[in-house]
C-alpha cells in the first residue's frame, strides 16, 4: 500500500480469465480511523492491459483520481 494525501491506496490486477493474456486494472482506497483501524473508502476498475505490472501501476492512477474526487467533494461540502 502507498500513502497519498492521507489515504492508503493499493493498485492490483485481475486476470480476465485463465486463457487470456489480459489483466484488468483495479484500485482500492483506504483510510485510517482515529482508533487506528483501516477502512475501505472505495474501489474502482479500469481498462485492460497485457501485463499484470502495467495493470497494477494503472490501478494506482485510478486510486489517485478517486482520492482527488473525494477531496474535491469534501471541499465543496465543507
């Protein structure tokens, strides 16, 4: 997991199916509660890639986009 603007993010890849060379990019964002627990904030899926590593890297990009959106929403409502 990587920290970004106070959130934790994880980029992962999901094999499309056993006979496919393609991987789907996935990003999951977490936050820490004041009590120290880690809670999932959101998960987002992305495009397909031909390598697992590329999909995982793009998963982090998806996480950053989700975090930026959440920060904007918090600013608009705050």
